């Protein structure tokens, strides 16, 4: 009995949770800062997961926002910073996700240990909002490591130490909140070894090749593995994914929002009515992605 108790204690202290059981027609939202948003331009994460989960016919929506933190201040426009949190809540209400992959900590980690308490408090508040708004299950994903690429770029070892601290705290938070946890920081080397070729363009922002590694690491962390698909067919699928991403980006973050929904909307007529017209276009791309992924998985 004593041995069993120790094993259970080790299990939960390590932050392990029950394996994710993916649902049919899962509505997945990718939520985070620059790291998440930039995959809109590459589509590797969604392509990898779409193939791995093809029989479930999932859909994906990227709600990443550059410079964002768990307080969502970067998402505000002309109002106060707190407006960003309410804006995200509206997007969650609209999308009704069933699963949210959250990746925060990269920005907040620059504050080091003094900022950790505020970060965790904000993360809990954000998770509570998502759960109460949509009922979605949540997976917490640690921020990835930085790379030291040499002069004239800075040594990122101090930042990786801060990222390690925040990643460990996120793992403990996942256990407390009964969430699954994916440790991208460790999976991508924790910044301990310089990768050849590099996976970032500047030590901080991931390259296209970097996102290929991220996609595999995230899939491994979620315990899903896609079929072996030849590069031409995989690129065909990724092309559709990127087309869908562009359509959805223009749907939820249209340019000149001041003229669409803000204080100057009266100047150009009711242009806002055109924004929902993106919805059937996005849905059509979703269908194509599902069909291609399923056909490639069946080969």
C-alpha cells in the first residue's frame, strides 16, 4: 500500500493527466501569442494533426495574437487593455470550441520569477472563462525554447532558464486544473543544444522548418501520430490549410475594423455585413481538408 501511494504521488506531482480522447468533429482552437499566430503562415501544425486525427474529422481555428499574454491586453483596439479579454470571450462564444490548445508564457517569462504569480493567476482566470463560455476541454502547452544563434544575436541561455521556470509552473497548473499538458520546451531540446539547421529565424521566432518540428512534437505530446504521407500529397493538403487560414484570419481580424465595427463605420456604409460571408468559404475549405486528410490516411 505504501508503494502504491508513493507511485500515485509521483504520478500527479509530475503533472501527468489522462490521455486525451478526441471526439468526432472536434472543434479545436489554437490559442496563444506570436508562436501560435505565425503558424497561420505555414500550416504545419494543423496539417499534421488533421492527418493524425483524420477519422475524427476535426476543424481548427487559430486565435493566436502576436504579443499576447494570459491577460489578453494585446487583443484590444482603441479601448482600454482590458477590452482584449472581452474580445476573446466573444470569439470563443462564436466558435464554440470543444478543445482548446493554449500556449502562453513566452512573453510573461521575460519578467522572470517575480512575474510568475501574476502569470498563473491570469492563466487560471483565462481558463475559467473558456470553460464557462464553451465547456471546452483544455490542453496547456509550454512555450518552446529559444535558440542562441551567435553574434550579433543575443545569448538566449538566461531566457531559456526563465522559460524552464515557467514551463514547470504550467505543468503543475495543468495537474491542479485537471488538464493535459504538452511540454514543448523539453521536446524541442530546452535550448541546451544548438540545432542544425536552426529552427528559428532570430533565436525567438520559428522558421517554416521549425514549425515542422513543432508539429511533430505537439502530435507526440498529444499521443497522436499521422500516417506516412509522401511530400507532394502532404503539401497539397497544407496548401488548402493555409488558404483556409487566410480566409478565417480575414473573418475574425479584418483590416480597417474601425470602418467595419468602430466609430467610423458610418463613413463607408454597412460593409460589416460582408464579414459573415467568409463563413461558407471557410467551411468549404474545412470540408476539403477533411476529405483530403481522410483519403491520404486510407492509403
